[in-house]
């Protein structure tokens, strides 16, 4: 049986966000006439690394509380058991 994850501050339902190590590779760069460095081509490759933490985020815009989950987070639910 499942139940919503409540915000620890206001009790509203909360979602989960994972923070990752990673980087964006913009490729070759150019310097514009205004001195600002920009990518030579508007193409980016995103490399997602390992998760660094899972955090809960309150869905109530008036609250917006966030906290690090203390429980284990599994993004894929286990298969349902049939009786």
C-alpha cells in the first residue's frame, strides 16, 4: 500500500528531485565582438553522472520547502504481487 509523501513543514504532497554530478559539453567556443565567449555551434551534449542526493520538494507554492530524503529512494517500483 502506498501513501503520498507529506511535506515536513506544511503537510502538502511532495515530489522528489535527484541531484546529479555531470556536465554540459558545448564544444568549440568563439569570442564575439562584445568580448563574450559563446559556443561556436548551438549544440550541447549533456553528460549525467551519479546521483549525489535525493531531495523532496513541497508541491505547495506558498511553502516550497525542500529537504534531503532520509529514506532510500528507488525510482522504479517493484512488480506487483498477485495473490
